[in-house]
C-alpha cells in the first residue's frame, strides 16, 4: 500500500445508541443498525450526514443490502428480520426463528448477507444453530421456510460467483461453507479462537476472518480451503475489504488495522471511536465506515491516495 499516512477519519457521525451493524448500497447510502434504539440510521456517503431514521424494532444487529430489494436487518433475540424497501420504508417483518428464547446470548447473535443473483438472504442464528434462507421478491415473505443446520453461526458472507456462503462459528473455532445448490455444508475450515466477522475478497478468492479470541485474522483460500494467519493484535472483531483487496479490521481498543493485500501484513493503524464493531467499504466515496458501539458514532475513513 502506498501513502498509508493519508488514511484518516474525515468525519465522526452521531447515529444513536450502540451501533453494531453497517452496510452500504449502490445509491451512496450507509445503513447503520443502532441496537440500543431499535433504529436503522441512513447516512449519505457523499456528505457524511444522517438523512433518515428508520424504526425497525428491538435490537437490530446485522444489516445487508440488495440493489433491487432493499435492506434486510436481523434482530438479536427475537428471531425476526425487517425488510426495508428502496424508499427506506419497512415493508415486512419476517420470522426466521420463532419467539425469543431465554438461551439467546446477547449481543452478537445474528448476521445477514445477500446473494443478489439467487434472490436470497441468509440469516445466522447463533443460539438456534441454524442459517435461515429468505427468498427475496417484490413482496417479501412473512416467514423463512428453509434453514440449514450449522452449529453456533454468527458472521456470514456470500460469494455470488460460486454461490457459496461462508459462516463463522465462534464457539467452535471454525468457518463452515454452504453450497447454495444443495443447501448443505460442504466444508468446515478450522481457524483461530472465537471467529466473528468475515469478509470476502472475491477477485483474489480470499476470505478474511477476524478471530476475536486471538490476535490474528485468518485468510482462507476460497479455491483450496487452505488458511494462513496474519497477526493484527488483540481482539479483532469485524472486517471489510476495499476495491484494492486491502482489509480493514476493527478492534475493541478503538482502532482499525489495515492489512495490505500485496504483503499480507498490517500497514496502518487508524484510531476511530469507542468499541468499534461493524465495518463496511463504500466504493463511490472511497471510504470505510465503522460503527462505534461504545460512543454511538460512525467513523468515516477516507481512503483517497495520491
């Protein structure tokens, strides 16, 4: 990476109480799930201002976008997903796991990712040991009728080329790979302790896994299933990949580490807000957005390089 010294936070945006999940769409919008407020905040990536607040109900956590069908928000503890249309209106509440359970660990119980080409959303439910499948349509369903048995799933990312789903399993130190053609687990890949966030570098066929109970990010070769570890420091939590293939890893100490795609080493440490969790790359503004759970803000990191 060149000119890493230019990477810096250019805006700190207040977004509510305990923001956790963050995702971007194709219309320069950033969606932030504020789990303490029951809302999703909409941030304009060109101006770094909040342009809307969507009331979605208790404990929104995971968030994913689809260019056609809108935004899907997974709620921890309640077994539901809110579907938001392109006009930022909640149009459906989808049951993916039944009523709340006293055994639900909280927070960090759910994740969601989308395969646009198959018109599916995949929702992890850590306490019920399943990945639910929502068939997306112009009229979202009221319930998910299919699910895949996966022990303790949390982080989820979709490879829309091979239509495979990568799911972290924090309690089992592994990542399971689901084949969308069969809705079955075709591989279970050992990683390090307590893997949480996962992001895919599709052009380079890599999956980055943040091992929150250790000091590494595991890099999975999506072709061979082999792994390699990159030391990033204590408690990496979330991870996102930019268009160059560089990875951005959130840490509970209030920093984001940058992994250079060419050298597979940490090339920069960027101070952000308190207790950063979710992270996403927005390509039009060329910025990375970080949800800071501890202080109710989102940090916008400018990736512009001369």
